[in-house]
């Protein structure tokens, strides 16, 4: 046996350069992408982590970075910038407690559904417990600043943009996609028309909305005055200013939802739809039992992508209101940007890392409790 | 060595051509100049081809929004990118740029360039806006003082006097608010003041506060106690200023909290405001025959003042007397605010020598009377008068469409402000942007939006400024603050 093996090894020819290249071709092909990723994503991430733990100052001939540990994060969470980042907390009343209880029930329900689902692992349980706890923390901060006499900070304002904005955009996008999937005349025209806002740069949309919404010289100013509200402006009240930002964001991003959902709807099994129609099923019934299960995985994924994108909102609040009135429309990205442009690079990086943390928590929670179950729904 | 080189190159230019601009001198040289978008950008951009034709130097004007300008310049220079060869910016930022060693010392070049006519530049701009620690780092292109504008016709019609105090300002604003001021059938506004966050609004706060905290001359200071750097915020003067801002909002446009100066200026020129606070730009915009509906109907005056000033020991307001208001006019303490200090050009110390020469020649060209005298009379340039020869009525103003009567009040207001011994100098300590554009701006914006009350606003500004003092160093900041205002 041994002698045979030795003979066999001796007879196997050594691989040539070409064969070796073939064998490592995959790694070589990936290498440039890895190097680029390291240079442009990982390296800046590490540098910004150091910035977040430092204080930047100009010095003769350049600048200094003084290591201050978690000082920038402490300032945001418990220090002098808490009002700016987390907000000002008000006293909890019955409504606030009710909202907290509702959120807790919803999260417990999601957890219970996972536990009953069958494919339960220890890692899965621990991961979900962490994401549920952190999500509950975000809910508490949101309720403490919104449902009380408090004032929301940039964290809660960003969550508002994300939760309300993405929900509205999804519903509108789905509605438009369902309409455009019908055999109606000129539907290709409408498809192109609905898609146009997505191709406009966000800052362009922001300036357009600023002009449209100008209460003194805008095109709708005479109309608004004719309704007797000439002495009011959306820009001076917190909720109307946030609403205007949401309207602009929705106008731009609904087409993204629309186009992806339209593709998913058109890919649903036609035979099942036809069969259901022959059997006398109504539109709502077909949507609930055939269309929705077919598009649910795509819907979950498109919302996830949009969630990640929505956390980075900056152009609209920056151009429309400069973050005002007060802090009402300032998002976390704008918060970081304002800190950066006033030379507070450490605070800016710290806000950036908080944004990364919060968006990761929200997106993982959404993925675990919505996207994954939706895939099971399809299967 | 750097001074010697600069001096030598300037002398070469001087000896060869008399002035810096000579045909073909800078052929092939490109100078990247950064400034703000809109006004200020306009004259720099418009005159760049003229300068290129004269000297061969290509001037590439890069414009960014005002709120980004400070950091864009700083990032370019501090990171060593050095794509910006020169910039036109606020003199108060000079202290940060010099701390990093990014600004070229221009003393020798200015002294060697007679075409600049330095003696004609107003003393305040020559000695404060251009200089730091005795050396010249900037070339003044614009003169900046806050002043008050009013509708002469409306005041006369209503039998009202030009406001001299902030209380009178509110009375006039209240009396005229809601009247149709331009004949378009819609009610107009008693007062227009830029109050937008993250814009250029935060300077207007100090107009009101300063008239109550500074009464004993420029060197007394309006921002901090010169003894220990305590912010002059937790006092009745600051609280009264907050009341003024809140009250004036009632007589302003409904979206005043979202209006920057670029929004209030056309409002005044279109005849929609009875009173307005701004820099000198409104005067030249108001005589624009194309866009102004207030030609012959407007006036200007030194910023209103106060008949009460803050006792720094007690924080209480006290009536003006000869002791506590030595510079009061008819019992009113005026403290005209040299807000911003006038746009000026500075040159990147790391630029190539030839580029520095071209940049200096360009700034010299822009500030020379032949160019400057035209630019300061045009509203859209953002440049206001800063040369002594520009501050009296002459053919310059007559040709621009200003009457002698208008010039008397407009230029008179600038002269009164510039010559006031109680003028407020803008904050010029390291990282002054954080004190004003972040802490002060944010707190006032939150107050006006109703997020926080008066006491919380006072505490937000006081705590924010104290925190910055502690982080940067109280003693260092105090020393620089005292030096910049000339405190004994």
C-alpha cells in the first residue's frame, strides 16, 4: 500500500503556472475589490472610530488629536449634548405608558412567534433578545420625547423620518404598483412618470420643495392666502416643518418602492391568479392569498434597503429649514454634518457611530422579525 | 525668509510695472479662490476675466454655501490638500487659520503695493479686519456694519419717529404691521429680521444684547467679562434681548424663523417691510432701479440702542447715566456691531510662490478704487463701502442712483457706526464659530421655536460658552479676547 502510494505520488506531474493561476484565479479576481474595500470603507471606519474618541484642535503647522476616551459619546448620551441627540424627556402619562405597553406587546409577540417557529437556535435567541432590548430602548426614548411634554432630539427625529417616511412610501409605492400592473391604457407612460423623481438629485428636490412651499412668493402662496392662512407658515412649527421634509422625501423615494414592487407583482404566478378569478375570488382576496405571499420577500427586502437609506437623510432638512425651527427637523446625519463643519470632528464621528449603531439595530430587528418570516411565508 | 521672499517678489513687480497687474505677468498661472455662493462670489467671478486679460492669471472661483465655507477652507488647508490657493472669508476666522499656519503674511506685499491705497481703507478695517498680532493677513474687500433700515414714507405718514431704542423699534413695528406697504393689496410686515438657524442670523442677537452689556467703549467687550471670561449672558440685558426677538417675530413675516438675510433683503426692497436690520447691502439694493420698489422711500440709521445698561456686578439693568453710559447719545447707549468685519481675501501659505503673487495681485486689483468704487454701490455684489473716499456723497453714489439725502442717512449710519467709540468688535477668539454659529445660534433658534423658555436659553448659552472655554482653555481664550478688543 505504502509503496503503491509513493509510486502514485511520484507519477503525478507538478502543477504548472497556468494551473496554479487557475486554482487561485478566484482569490486574485476578488483581491482588487478587497483592497478597495479596505482602503475606502474599513480604513476610514477605523480612522473615524479614533476620531470619535478624540478631540480635534488646530495647532501651529497642522492639528492635534487628543484622546478623550468615550467623552464624545458621554456628552451625547448623558452630558451637555443629551438634549440635542436624545432630546429632552418629559414626564410619562397614561398615554405614554400605553404606547410603551403596546410596543412591548408587539416585540414580545414577534419573539414568541420566533420561538414557536421551529428553527430556534441559541445564537438566534440571544441575538433577538439583544435587538428586542435595544429596540425597546429606542421606543422608550421616542415616547419620552414625543408622547410627553419633552422635545425630541436628532435620534427621534431621524426615527420619525425612517418609520413614517418608509411606511408611507411603501404603501404608496405598493398602491401605484398594483394600479400600473393592471391592463390600463398608457400604463408605460405612468411607469416612466412615477419613476422620474428618483432620478433627480436630493438637493435639487430640496430646493424645488423650498420654492414650492414658500409662503410669500411660492406658486401656491396666493392659493394659501385665499384660504385665509396667509399669516401662518409651515416652517415655524415643528410638526408642519417635519411634515414638509417627509413630503419631499416621500415624493423622491416612492418611485423606488413602486418600481421594485411592480416587478415583483408582475412576476407573481399568473396561473394561480387566473384560477382564483375563475373560482370567483375578489381582488382583495387574490391580493391577500396570492399576490402578497408572492411579493412579501421582495417587499421585505426593498423596505430593508430603504430603511438603511432613510437613516442617512440630510439634504431635505438642510436646505428646507437648516434643521429648524429649533432642532425640529435636524436628522442625525445633519447633526454630524453641522458638528463637522464647525470643526468638532470628534463629536461628528461620535454621532456617525451612533447612527451606524441605531440603523444596525433597527435593520437587524426588521430583518429578523419581518423579512425572514416573509420568506417562510412564500415557501 | 518667507517675508524676504514675499517682499522681494513684490518689489520686483513694483519695480517692473509700477503695480502688480502687468500684461502676461501670470500667463499659465491658475488661482483657485474659494468663497460663498451668491453675493461676494458675483464680483469675484465677474472681474476674473478682466484680471485674466490684464495679467494672464486664470482665476477659478469656487463657491460654497456660507455655512460650509469655514470648514471647507480649513479642511483643504489642514489636510494638506491645498487645492484652494486663496479664499475670501470672514476676518474673525483668521485666528483659526493663522493658528494652523495656513495663512500667508501679506504685510510686505501690502506695504510694497501703492495701488492698494491702503491709507484710504477705513481705519477699523485696516487695523482690525486685516491684521492679527500686528501683521496683515487679509485684504479687505467689503465693509460690514449692522444698521437699521426704515420706510421713511410710512413713518412720516403715521407720524412716527425713527426708532432710537429697541423699545421704540417694537412700537413702530407694531403700529405699522399689517398695513399694505407696497400697494399690492396684501398686508405687509412691521419688522423683517433674518432668524433662520444655520444661516447668518446669530449676529443680530448681539446687536440687541450688546447695546445693554457694552456701554463703556469698545475695549469693555460685549461677549465675556474681561476679568475672568464669564459669558455676559446671565443678566437682565440678555433676557430683554430675548424678549425683543420674540416680540419682533409677531410683527414679522409668518416664516421669519426660516428667513436668512438673502430672503429679508428682497422683502425690504419689494416694499414689504417697515423696519429691517441688516448689513449695508440693503441700502444699495434699495436704489436698484430694476428690483427696488422703495426708491426714495427708505432711510437708514445706526442700530437702535438702550436707555438701560447691565451692571456687570449685579446683572441688573440700570438707567443710563454719565458714569455708566459715557458715550450715550441723548441718553441712549448705542453699540453698533461690526458684525463679521467685512469680507476679505487671504492667501494659502502653502501655495506656490507664483500663485501667491497672482492671488495677491488679484486681491489688490479687486480692492483698488477703480474696481471697488463700482462694486460697493451695487447691491448684488455683497460688497459695502469701506474706503474713506467711499463714505461721503460723491459722483460715485450719484451715478449709482442714490440721492444726496439718502446718502446722508446711509453713509451717515455707516460713519456713525465706524466712528463710534462704543463699537462692538466681533468675537475673534479661537473656534469662535462654535461659540456663535453653534451654541448661540442653536439656543436662540430653540427659544424662538418655543422648544425652551427664556431661562433655559440663558443657561444653554452660558453653559455652552463655559464648556467651550474649559475645553479650549479659559486663560488662553481670555488672553486672546482681551488682546482683540484692546482691554486693559
